[in-house]
């Protein structure tokens, strides 16, 4: 967790700032994301290999919504949730709302985390939340992504807006009593 909190997340934040300030461009940002994902994968391997992985606190489904191919934020949330003892089903990126709903119903999921980085894909997030409300009203939905705000999350009917990965962990702990 120290490596994640003190090195990887600050490095991602720094790369994001440089991208916003146009000091680096999309290829460099994607290389940063790939390198960070490799580091997260290695950390996950070490944790699983150490025998510290215990009994699951609960099952959580994560997905980057249809039309969006940016999943580094979702991947960070996944690693943290797994490190805190949750069983995470990662549906990947560019996931249609119907697929998310089917999986939630099929696996009896209590918490769904949806990610959207681009303004153009927030419409898909709204559609997914609406479909989840109709098909699985007892399922909680948390949302996150660079273009979201608490106000926007409230407008679409999400149960929780998380501005960062640790907020997702705190909400899961609250919901599952972890």
C-alpha cells in the first residue's frame, strides 16, 4: 500500500497534470498508464503469493462504460478493493449496459462501480444506472471518473460518487461492514 499511495498514485497524478498542461501528450500518458498497470499487476502477484489474501468481504463488479476505453482509474480501484479483501469482477472497458445488468443479476452483485473518463460516455453511464435501477433495485451503484462530480452523480441517480480510489474502498467497507 505504501508503494501504491506514495509512488504510483502520485506518479499518475503528476502525469495527469502534465497532460492537462500539454507538457506531455496522449502517447506518453498511455505509456504511463501501461507502466503503472504493470506495477499494479506485480504488486497484486506479490500479495496473492504471500498468502495474505483471505476470505472475501464481498463481491463487487467494476466496468468502464460503453464507448470508453480508458480504464486506468478502474484498474486502480480494482487493485485497492482486492487488497482490502473484496472479490472483484472486472468486466473491462467499453462494456454495454445490458452486459453489466445481466452480470449483476446472474451473480447477485450488491455493489457496482462504473467508470467514465470522457464527457461523451457519461450518457452511457446514465443509461447503465437507469437500467440497473429498473432490473436490480437493491444493487448499489458508485461512479467515478475525471468528468464526474457529486452533482452529476446525484443527477444520474448513483448511490455514491467517489473522487478517488480510496473513496471506493471506504464506501465498500461501509456497505459490506468491512
